[in-house]
């Protein structure tokens, strides 16, 4: 009888024989993608090519690559650009939801664009209205924490206090860098979030409390292996998206280096 490790290896080899790229093979339990904010200084066609160059098929779109103002016809055409390139749009964000008009605007946008998830920066007073919109449209939302500077949701646990009894589709987008900067244990925050962890923003810091020390993933102090192990343990079914906020005019070398490291760790975690 084959062991689990042998079965995973056989599945990966079978996928390789079919010509599937490494990041889509069954042995991968962490779906690594790109938050397109990483490519904020580039137009959509360039951004698409740069996502592909990172060796992933998953992209979460920031509005500069899929503007709110697009007509339905333009949205269809924009979406086709990504799909024709072999990319899968896994969400949109970050999107501000601090007042009711923004909630209506963003959900209308998400429905028209056929987004499967919205990463959001809400005001606590709007959470009831946001939950109503989630129930009406069926589109989940993931609250993004923004570290010590964020007076509303510095850490994921600050959002959890308010959403723990809401519809399960009201969840979290855990930004691991912003989380460690609050002094919280990022692995514990992920574990405590449980099934409400719907999305992740990945980055690395030399000093886990200093945003100005961001480096390619693997070059800093972020406990990536422990994070990935916890995600697998709790059956995380979302996407872990690289949000690369440095080297704005030339991010690709650092992004590719980050993916090389993250894929290696994800493969090791999947095979353990």
C-alpha cells in the first residue's frame, strides 16, 4: 500500500507528464498567486505578462488593472485578456467600504466583473450592510488588516471580534506583514481565524515590526514554513497572494525570487 508521501509524489509526476506547470500540480496544497497591487506601476498588458513570469496562474486584481469605471462590455473584454493569457482572477482588492454608497458601488462592480471574492477595508459601522450584500450577491468578503497604523483593524483578531457570529462568507484577508508589525503571533492569528481566513497577502520583513524592511520572501524573518503548515492544517482553500510593495518600478526580480522560495516551501509542506 502506498504511503501518503508516495501518493503525492505519484500525483505530481503524473501532472508533470501531462505538461502541467509545477504550481498547478496536485501535490501543491498552497495556491500561490499575485496581488496585482505589486504591479501598480504597470498597465494591464504588462502586468499580465509579469504575473505569468512569476509562474502562477492566480491573480487578485487591484482597481488600476480593472477600473471601477469600466462598462460591462469593457469588463468582459478586460476579463478576457486575463483568461486568454491563462490566468484565473481569484478576487479583487483592496476595496474601501467605509460608507453605504461604497458598498453598493463595489458589490455592483463585483457582480458585473464576476469576481469570486472581495478583499475589503470596511468601517465597523458598515459590517451589517456588508453582510447583507454578501447574502444578496453570494460574493464573500475578506477584511484586510493594516497593522499598527490602522485604528480599526490592526490585526486579524480585531476583525474577528466583530464578525465571529456573522455569515461565514464574511471573513479575513490576513496580511502577514501587517500582522507581525502589531506584535501578534501571525501563525496563531491564522489558526484563530480558522475557516474565516479566506485570503492571504504574503510578504517578508527583515524586522517583523518594521514595514520599511520589506525584502523578497525568504530573505527576511517571516516564518513562512510555519504559516504554510498552519494553512494546510486548517484546510485553507483560498489563495495566498504575494503583495510585493517594494521595487515599484522593477518588482519582477524580487517577485520571481519570492515565488521560487515559496514554491519550494509549499512543496516541502505538501510532502511532509
